[in-house]
C-alpha cells in the first residue's frame, strides 16, 4: 500500500497515524470514519477533533446522538449520508426522492 502524504490545517503529514498522533485522536476511529462514511482524512480528523455538527451548527459526540436529538432512525441517516444527501436532508423526518449516487 503506498504511503499517503497530505496537508491538513497547513501542516504536512506522511501518514494518517502521524496526523492522529499529532492531534491526539484515535487512529482506529479515524480509519473507521473514513471507511464507513466515505470521507477524506481531513473530514475524519475533523470529526474526531471537533465532533459532529448538524446543519444548525449544534455539536454532538456521535452521529447516533445527533439522530436521537432530531428524532430519526440512525440507519436512515446512514443511508442518506452514504448516498450524498445534504446534512439537512439526512436529518429530515420525511421521505425524500431517490438520488443517484455520486
């Protein structure tokens, strides 16, 4: 597997482990977020560092906690998030028209 070199917050890193160590976040959770939510290293580090924010700017520790707050099933949020819906659409209670995956 080739090494991943990237810049995050104006700092150059040669690996994800190095970035996780620098920001004191879990490497395992960062990789899990990248895999489960199909997001970049930077977005995964933001989740671990800043926690999760909804479309209104309210912070949550987990996506599940955010779903409970908004009263929607976690699985529905996951499916919508995976298919590229906006955060507002993911957290709406009603049914949404189907979207083509990006």
